[in-house]
C-alpha cells in the first residue's frame, strides 16, 4: 500500500494498550489506522481536515484525527516534520 505521508514512529497511550486484548477493538483500531494513512481524518471538523491536508501537503505542522469505536472515540495525532525532497521522510 502506498502511503500519502511518512508515518514516523507510532506509540500508544496506556488506555489503548489496556484494551488490546479485545479482538473487536483491535479490528476497529486497525481500520482507523488504515483510514488515517489514506488521509481520511474521521470525525473532526472540516477546518481541521483542511489543516491536516495542508500539513501533509507541505510536510510541516500536525495532523489530528478521531474515529468512533465500540470503546468510544480514539484520537490519532502526529507532528509532521519538514519533508524536503531529499529528506528520508519524504514520500512520493
């Protein structure tokens, strides 16, 4: 799968780690992460979606996404670092 941006290092909160034994939430989290990698930002205001798209386009800023699950809303956030063409983080 071709990613729209370099995801960098992923980490999770203790709250997410504590519910990973539930197969349903694992499926929902994988779905949410898949949507995130395709720049589907989930349940956030349109203005935040536009800011996310701009951060991915220029390679600087932050992305924030929210997805509803059976355990409640989960948030994915990332700080986008500068991605110049010669940067190892840049994707094409």
